[in-house]
């Protein structure tokens, strides 16, 4: 990105650095030296200045943009085109947790919908969902019993939200709940900008013997106004390998059982080991009352 034009003053260069991070989420120091046409030392000084302002966060070998509050979520159509390699990797990893003859909850969203092909190879499955698109996709398989929660329709994301959906979930005993999120971080846990979604997600977790969060790395270090649960309320968190090693280590140190799906997005990053919180719960154990926000 270096040009023959006069060099930028520090404030201009730092604003450009922030713009680059908005487009890439995480960048290495080496990448920034090439993009900005400055030395490693200059980039590190800029990172330190932006970190002091709370606008960026240093990671091993680079920097990422600081957490930002989500005031609204993208539409279902927009979500379907985002982060496709990461979503495929996450659902492939999550599919390994599925077993025959179980009752599974699939939360609303395109990531959880990605589990539909994995369910097709199993026997005796019951799938509960608040997602209209997922329910429609499952209708093509007569061997899967489908229960839709009902509730108030959220048109943009083609899902049911609110008290009625939560009441349905609280009448069921789920073996496994896959919960999606538009925002998550180590301190705030899972959050959402949509209040009607909170009770539905919490009800699914309370009704399940095992709760699994499916959370893409691009959504990490963002937060919404309404809190759903701490990350440690989930038995497992599955993300993709673009999550920086420093963030993985912080989550593990906080007691999160983390599984990192190989999406080919972080070839330089060592895979973080899982930190077990005890053996996987047996059917009927460890369900209600696990939320400890």
C-alpha cells in the first residue's frame, strides 16, 4: 500500500490501520508493515497507541480490532454468505457429537442449519428448532421427527423468538442443544442485541443434558446489549482456527472447554487443546440450573 505520496502523519496512519482491521479482523505486524509501508517498530508503536485508546488489542505477532457493540444483526440472507469455510468446519466438528436415537436442539441461524446434512446419516433422531429454514430442510427427511417451537416470528432471521418459544423448550427434555451466537467474548460471554432471543437460548440450555456453543471467530470480542450466559455455562465451545492463539489460551485459562475446528484459516496457529470439565454428562444429567452468569 506504500506510495510515492508524502508519508501519513501518525494519526492518519492509525486511522488507516483501524480501517484495515475492520476489513480483516486480525492482521500480523508483518502484513501491516507491507500495507502501510512503514517499519515494524512504527507499526508496534501505532498498535500500542491504539491499544491505549481501547481501539485495538495486541495478539501474538499482530493485532485485532477491539470489541465492538452490536446494535443489530445481519439478515438471514447476509449471514448465509458470511464466513462459509469457518461455518463448514464448525459444523463438521459439531457433527462428531451427534449420536443415534437422541433429541437435539438446533438454534436459529445458518451455522446450526449446517448440521442438517450430518443428521441425515443418523437413526431415530428428534430435532427441535426455532428456525423456520432448518425445519423446512428437515421436512425432506421422513426418518427425522421434527418439532418446531412456535412463537413470535422474527422475519429477518426466519426464526421464532420470545416467551412462547421458550415455554415449548421448557416442556422438553433435550439430550443436546446447539446454540448459535452473533457475539461472544471471554468477559461478557454470549450476548445478543435482540432481547426476545435471550429466553429462548436460556430455555434450550436449561432443558438440555449437554449444551454446545457454535461460535465463529469473526464474532469474537463483540457484544450485544443482552446477556445470555457465561461461556463456562456451556459444556463445549466450538470455534474455527482463525481465533488467535492468545485468545484461545485466555478462554482455556478461564475454564472453557474449547474445540478448534480446522478451517484452513489459521495454519500458523497451533491447535488449542481441550480443557475437560469432567466427563461428558450422561443422558438426563447436568441439565437445568447450569447457567451461572
